[in-house]
């Protein structure tokens, strides 16, 4: 492969990757070969936690870039910490054998079938049984290896939850087969296509595939097509991988002001359901329950007030009592619920409980006291 892809760029990233990266020779029974494999583990890896697994093909070009982005994103709590495995394919251009396909059928060649089995029945299961791997698995491929990743969609259940397809070189009929499989699969799938805007042999087929996938209306499919000006076939990965992380792990990040305005305030469903669905999806995807962010609680509280959705205050209050038990937040929200539904006596007593707890964020004892005094004045308690 002529692509030097991002070797020079990696030297500029300035991140200390070596401390958590392990390299080894993997003896593959399926391939009857010894393969170069690199592993990245978070600095504070613990048997008490579980970690999404990111599988990186073309590791000589993409592995360091994926690791750098994952470290950056997880440090800022924009994604969970992850285990990353990179499969070396540059030596002797073995990637061309690993990912070769029949020019008539578009399906993997004999060596491609073995490489498929190597990933699906040897390497990933080895990591899943040796380390604390979450259900969520993400695959990165570039060029011909991006095309190869699509074969994992062809099972009744996709082996991976998320695909990052960088400037794919498509096998015959793949522009039709990928949309068909994404439409048929009954599971949550994140599918990212990252392309440069300059002409290529596959450009029209990629655009056709994009058009077909865009026509699929399924809540379980999260599709992203990112096209970049002023890039070429070599530089495109550097532009696209960080955006792919943003796309896939958006749900893991705190609710943004834009999301609050465009998704929560405009929804006809209860505000608390938005929060509940969000954290249920996080748990289902990543295999662990993430503590609810204070930012997200405040966003839902603001939405309750803005939309006059007072019924959502009650479950929000119960959540706060569990997540922030020493603070006044749970009792304050509960007291406001009683106040808004016309039960001033319960509101009065609950505001008194809130007054005895610790202040948090914008909620202060003075605010609780003002509510208590107002109820006293109005109802004589």
C-alpha cells in the first residue's frame, strides 16, 4: 500500500501511548500464521470495571490515532475508557490477502474467510475472556479493510455495534448489500462513513450507498456520513476519526444546550423519560450503569419548569435522593412537585426537609426558606 497514512502525524500528537500499550505475536490457529497485535489498556484498568472494545485494522496506520483520540475523549468524560486492539497488516502488504474478495461475488476470498474467523473466533474472544470487556464493540477500517468490516454485518446479529469505515474501497454489490443489512438488523448499530471529497474510483458507489442508507428510518440505526474538503486519501483518517468518536459517544456526554433546546423542549414526551431513556441506552450499550450527571439533572429540571411538566419532578426527585442523598436537591424537587399539583401542606413539610440538607449547585437554604415563608403567608402553616 502506498499510504503512509498518518505515521508523521502520530509523531506530532505528543501523547505518551507507550506506558499502556502492549505488543505481542498472536499465534492464530485459523490463519496458521503469527500476527503482530497491539493492545492498549487504560492507565487505571480495573477488574471491577468493564470496557468497550475497539478493534483497529491497518494498525500500523490507525492504531496510534485511535488510541490518542480515545485517551483524549475519555479524559474529558466524553466516552468510557476502552480497551483497544490493533491488528498489524502492513508487513508484506498482507492486508491485501486478509481482505481480498472475489471479483464476481464480492465475498471474501479463502484467505479473507480465515481472517474473518481469526477476528471473530480467536482474537476478540481471547480478549473477552482474558479482560473485562463490555458488550459494546467498535471496528475501524481504512480503504480495503473498511470494506472488509462490512462482512460482520452479514450475520443474523452483527458482531460489532459500531463501524468506522474510512474511505472504503467497495467490493462488488457492497453499495446495495450494506443498506440491506442495516435495514434488516434488529439491533442498535452505529455506522460511520468518512470520505474525502476528491474524485475516486469508488466515489459514485459510496454516494449511492449513502443515499440508500439515508432512506432507512429506524431508531436503532445511527448513521453518519462525514465528507471533508481539502483532504486526500491519505489524510482523511486524521480528520474523520475524532468526528466518529463524537458521533458514536454523543449519548455518553452531558446534555448540551443545543440538545436541551432542540430535543428535550420540543419533545411531546415527559422530560424525565428523555433522561431515563438516555441512561438506559448507555447501560444497554456499554454494560454498566453510569451515574447521572448533575448537568443532566439540572437540564431536565429546567425542562420540567419550562414545559410545565410537573409530573416529571416526582421521579426526578426520587432519582436525586439516590444519586445525591446528602443534598437538598431531591426533597426540593419533591416539594416543588407538591406545590405545583396543589398540595401545599405536603410541600411545606418537604421544603422543611430540604432546608436541613446540604446546598448543591444553584439550590440554597435561602431558597428553601423563601418557599417555606411564602407557604406560611399563604396558608398559615
